[in-house]
């Protein structure tokens, strides 16, 4: 889905400002999410960031984000940045959003070579892990929620499976990252409004 297909009314549509605004928005929202919910995994923080941006920019309505199709897209979209160290997660998510827009993607490689280089270098560990089949290990290094690990990579850990085997439907519902963070997304969004945090998206 094209993130910039619906820009918030009144925000500048200049490509440069959209690039800078997206990076800043992702970084600021990620820091806010971590400060408000320090016990959550990076993947959950990134879901909060993406949902906040997408709902505020009109990509999705708040009532839509926990529907199965949208939830799968949101979780998949944030999976790879969740496999990175803290200092790179939000920026790579921002670059991922930017790279989806043809105009911005070509512009970032010409006008912002440092961003493009950072994106390429930072993402290398992810693509290497995907190629050699160790992405699950990279994910588990930073994300400790066992149920989410099972859901992301169909892990066959018998101890975990036994612990949650009582009710498969309930386990799946608990494992839906988007549904788990719906309340937190609302809290972050309210905080952004109350503190008048400007998101140039």
C-alpha cells in the first residue's frame, strides 16, 4: 500500500520534506512508544509506530487496523525492522515506507545518498539472514515474546506449544500482535495530540 498516497491535509507535499518528515516521524513515535511501554518487544513498538502513521495519514481508519487482512499486512511490514538493533529499527521502517514510492525512492538515491547508503548497509544483516535461513534467530535475539515467535516462524517448540495448546483459537487471538497493541496505539495517538507532537507525514 502506498503510504504517501494520502497525505495529511495541510502538510507539505514537497518530496524533501516528506522524506525528512517520514524519518523523523518514525523515530519520534518509536522513542515515544518505548518510553510509554518499555516492557514490550521491538516488533510491538514498530506496529504501534506504523499503525499511528497509517491511521493519521488516512491509509487506514482506526476501526480497520485489527481486521485480519490489515493486521497481517501491518505485522509483515514491521517484521524485518524488528530484527535490527534499537538504533536502526525506526529509520529502516521509514526507509521502507519511502522506498515504496517511486518518486521518493529515486529522489532519496540522488538527493540523500547518505540515507540510501544507511538503508542498504543497515538492512544487509536482514537480507543475509533471510538468505541463510536464520531470520528467526535474528528475530528471537531482540523479540522475547514466545507466542509471537511461534506465530512469525511456525516454531515447533513443544514446551511453548504445550503451554498454549489449551485453546488454539485463543492462542491465535493472543498472538495477533496488532490486536494486542490496539489500546497502546490509541494511547500513543492521544499523547501525540496532547503534546502537540508534529508529525510531518
